């Protein structure tokens, strides 16, 4: 089975990812040679203003429904991969679901979402749909999916297994991968790439904050984006007053 190396990631690095936007993360990973990291067509559906999602993947895979197997799976309330996956969620994890991209059924609903949150899950990402969207939006757990459907899983799908490699939005996800999500979508980060992304990404985001200020002051794009030779010393001095500078000093390197 394809799997990630057993890599521990310091909590402060995961928190550092919250300072990096998904467009910045996508650019960094693509520049490092990773072509399929942005989950295509899976937007934020439940996300409070300014809320972000960061966590490690717990994967769940569905198949298109087959009647004989579905009857066997639903012969008892337990021993169903989708319920087992949810009950196995660990604090800090994100439930990532390959729902075959279907719009024919909702993969999770209000109760499943609440259970993920109660177990310490950081969000749910689905290549597919949910039901109870209105109730889910009241829960406060980040949700990314294609849309909603009034029917449940057995309308179109059968759960196959969990903690296996899956695909969402033409993007591979292995158990233990790091997912980050915001209003721009979802990015999948291989664990060994997290530290480099945090270092590059925080510097990039802070520099763009400075650039926005200079554009508002009337500077031209070719002067401020990125800061030219005249503005660069001003930027290096300005960034010392940014809280990230003290918290993540390894992200800031003078040229």
C-alpha cells in the first residue's frame, strides 16, 4: 500500500500553516514539483469568516452502490466502514472522503458532523455531497464539499474502507497527509513538505501584506509587487514589527 513515512509534525508548524493561504501553498508546492495538490471543485461550504482548517488526513473511500453488498452492509447498525472511520477520528485529524464525486446522495449529515467535532476533528472534506447543510453550517466545523443532496448514503454509494489512499478533486490523499483549507479551497501537503511550506509561506504572506500597504499608498505594481530595491530595506525594517517575525524567525531571511 502507498503510505507516508511516519513523520511527526510539531504542533507549532501546523499552527504556522494557518498563517499561509491556500493560493500561497499551491504555488509553493507546484514550484517544488507537486502538480496535484489543490482539490479541484471542492469549495468551502461551511466556514466562518476568517476561519481556517489544518489537520492530518483520516481517509474514507466509497464505491458506487451495488445492491447485494449494500444489503449485507446495512444488515446491522455496526461494522460499516463509514461509521468506523468516524469513530476512529483522533484529535487534530480531518475526515477526508472519496465520495466518487457524486451529486446523487449526501455522504455525511448533521449527526455524523457533530460526532467528528466531538472527537476533536478539525474538519471534513468530501469529493461528493452532504445532507443537512443548514444544520451543519450551525455546528462551526469547517466543511468542504461539492454540494448537497436530500438523500443519504445508500441512495447511491457503499462505503468500502478507510485509512487507505484515496483521491479527491483529482488530488491524491494518503492517511497522515496534511490538509489545509480556507475560503479559496483545500490543499493537500505531503508531511515532509510542511516545514519548508511554513518557512516560505509565512515570509510570502507577510511580504504581500506590506505590498498591499504600498499599493494603497500609490506605488506601482513594478515597485511594490515584489518590493523593489528602494522598498526592500523598508520592508525588512517593517516586518520586524509583525508578530510572525518573533514567532517564526526561521521563516525570515535577509537577502
